[in-house]
C-alpha cells in the first residue's frame, strides 16, 4: 500500500515557496545589469548583461507572470531581445554559434515575445531565430544527442535544444525518433551506474533523459516495460537527492565548468542567489510536468 503523503511537510513546502514568490521580483531587480539590457552573471561585473544569465532570468520572470509593467526592464524588452541576438552568438568562453549559447539566446527572445509579443522588432527577431538559430541547433545533433567536445553527449544540452526546436515546430519525425532512442539508452545507462554506485553516475543526466524520452513519444507509444523503467529512473533520481535538498554535481559539459550552475544544483539552499535559482528550478519544473507521462 502506498504511503500517505506527509501533509505537514507539504504545507511547509507550500509556505516556503510562497515566501520565495513574494521576493522574486525584488530580488531579480538586484541582479539587473547596469546597462539595462538584462542580468549580470557575477557581482564583480555588474555593468554588462550576461547572455545565459539573462535568458534564464527572463524565463524565470515570464513563467512567474512577473515580466510586466511593474518590472523595470519592461520598457526595455526590445533592447533586451536585441542584446541577446547581437552577434557573435557566444557565451561562457565557447566558440561562436555553439548549441549552448544559441539555444539560450533563442529561448530568451521567445520568452520575451511570450510576455510582450508586440514589442518593436519582435517579428524581425523571430525571423532571425527561425532562419539562423534553428539550422545551427539542428546541425548540432549527432545520433540523437548534442555534445561539446571533448565531453560526452549531454541530456541537458539535448533537451535545451529540443525544447526550442519543438516550440518552433522544427523537429521532424526522424529527429524525434533519434532523440528518443538516445534518451532511452542513456536512461538504461544511468540507472545501471546509479544502482552500481559508480563515481561517474549522473542523476541529472538521468533526469533530462527522462524528460526527453517522455516528450518524444506519446503515452500510447510507450510500452508498459518502458513506463516501469522510467518510473524506476525517476525514483532513483530523487533517491540521489541529498538531505539538504541538493543533488550531486553533474559531469561537465564544457571546459568553463564554473558556468554550469544549471547542472550542479549546489545552490538550491541559497535562494537569494536568484540567478542560480532560476537556472536550477526551471528545468526541475519541466521534469515534474513531463515525468507525469510515465503513468
């Protein structure tokens, strides 16, 4: 018999999340860059907006319904989008037109258009994403996944690109099947590594692989066996969570490992660091919504 939920713990969680919500907007204001074009990455340089920090912070505010006239950058929406799209498309010390930077740039602009679809230049910006960013992301896929050499394929990078392409209706059946096959294999691999307590086990790669596997196949196309495997994978992911609420640090996906707070999740205890909070919690919300498809 399944254990009853701990309603007292759920109540405390609800209260805690409500408290974060109350300070969400004001805290994000603190991380606004001095140039008025987004959000900075590190306090040592508040003058310029960081592309990846801006994209994740924009997503955080838009999904919370807070990118409105109440927010100081509302009237600069078109300028923030233009800044994101300014070439060369690079960030985190990577080469230009890499899938990490391009995906974040595209997502940031799409989120801004979701919040304010009528900002000046919105259609032109959308055309740039469709004509230039989409081909870059499509060409980044190899055997159903994306990697940045010399590191192995990353479910995080793959899911990041896939969700942008899906949003723009730019994923065909062949690519969908290829992504699903890769994700399915990665799930098996990570379940085995985690169960064996391997030092190279990666619960976060497992989580993003679960998102991909459930997003690239309809429920009726998923066998009972796969649903059982996905359920076991999800259970292992949460079992890997530390007592303080964090997860083990993920394996690097690029040389500039200090930029990968989106994967390390070391900062979930420090909710005042909203730049990291936005980066970590948004993907987890994707996990919970997509994992329901496993039944």
